[in-house]
C-alpha cells in the first residue's frame, strides 16, 4: 500500500513548484479518516465482502465498513490494495474494479468497473492511472496475458490501453514520467514511459519481486526467494541495478512493513499444510538481523505504527469467520487484540 506518489527528480524544480503553489491552492480540510489507521479486509472468495475498517489508536474506537457507511452500498469485491495518491484513495479489487474515494470521508469520487481482470495495485502518473493486472487465467490457470491498464483520468472511467508486461505484475512506483513495475513471476522490473504509454526497458532480478519502497530519495525493491530475500536499488538515470543485497530470511511472503528507523518487518510462512508463520526483522542499515523475531500461524498482513513503535499483525483465521488483529510492542509482547472483517491483509497508517 502506498500513501503518496513518489515523484523524484530535481529537488530544485520540486521546491519551485512547491512554493509557487503556496497560497494558491488551499489544502483540503482534514476529514475523519485522514488520521488514524485504515485496516484493509480482503474479504472471502465467492462472497466479495472486502471492506475497510478505521481505528482511532488514541481511543481504540473501531469503525467497520466505512466504504458502505459513506456510500450506502457494499464495496462488493475482494480488496487487494489501497493506494493514497493525488489526494484520492484508490481501492483496488482483484475481482475487476477500482473504487475511487475521498480519503477524508470515503465518499465515492469515481471508479473503473470494466475491462479489468485481476488488478493488483496502481500508481498515478501524467494525469493517468496505471493499474497492474494479472490478466485472465488460461486453461492451465496461468496468466500469460498480464498487463498494465491505462485510464486517462485520475477519477476513473474506461481503460484506454493495455501495456503487455511479464506475468503477474504487482507493485508500481513512479519516478518522474517513468513507472517501475515489479514483475513477480518472471523476476523482472519493467519500466514504462507514462507519457508515451510504452514499455521502454526490462531489468532482470532474482527471486519474486513484489514491493517497492523509498528511503532518502532512493527506490528500493523487495524480492523473495525460497531461503532468502533480496533488496535492490537502482541507478535512476539509466534504470540499471545499483546494489543487490541478500539476507537469510526463508519463506518470505512478499508482505512487508517499513519503520521510521528503516527496519523492515517481513511476513514469512511455510504454507500449506502447517502454515508455520513468522515475522523476520531486517535493519536495512544495521547488522541485527532476526529471521524469526515472532512466530505463529495464520498471519496475513503487517503494519507499523511508528509513533507508538507498535507492530500490527493481521490473522485471517483460515477465513473461517472474521479475522483478528494482534498489536505487538517492539519486543514482540502482545499489547492488545481485536476482531475485524474477513481476511484482514494490510494497514495504512495516517
């Protein structure tokens, strides 16, 4: 989940733009959901009952189903990702749609409801939406026709173009007019020119790349292999690999959370049938790696409230009823637990 568009580039130009806007465009007043923690509940397959809950961490007040409460209709999809960009909240459903809402009150602003298959995430660039999509399954349940869908309006509408990419694209991140795409199944990072709506470069990486993140103006990529994880950085002037670092954390799922101290918390799972799950801790600029910092079963999402140094762990409980959130302190002790919706899978700290 992304909280803002990463637009790197020339700092001086960015500052000029910033100061030219001061006094001209008044900021939107903060709404109820501009603060606190958003909890993404994926929903259960076949029921399409994904939703978003809101938690006030100061009072522990939990509000369920805030999309339905704001719009008088259920979300009606499996919620895959939440992206806060361009002063809009994008709710990406892997059942073939994107709902666009006001971040402060979750009232609908628009949608993309057709010509998508299995969308995963999106980014905003050049006044357009770029949506990663697995594409349809073939007869063998493979996804040979994955793509990035282009919608030429940040408030949604119709898909204008589909840019073919490698199988199972996941996260996207913007740099200037370019977009980097994590191609999870074929081990690629693909670069798209957002203005031309064309694929311009493909970079080979090891493992299954899944998530981008940014630290001090650098773009990082998280990729997982069976017995280790790999963290990449890039030369952004020519889109080549800059650094590659391997860490012995096994069975990483691709779900991560980054603290303000630049420490990654990484969900791991042995998978079926035992589902021996855990959390690995990786200080990106330190040496105290902890591959098994916390252990359990049923982990499905992770987030960090850096203001309180608390880690939020989502447990889907086997999709048998509603899920549970466990809040841990920085030593791994349980602070509290509470119930949420079906299949909790992620958090957005605001």
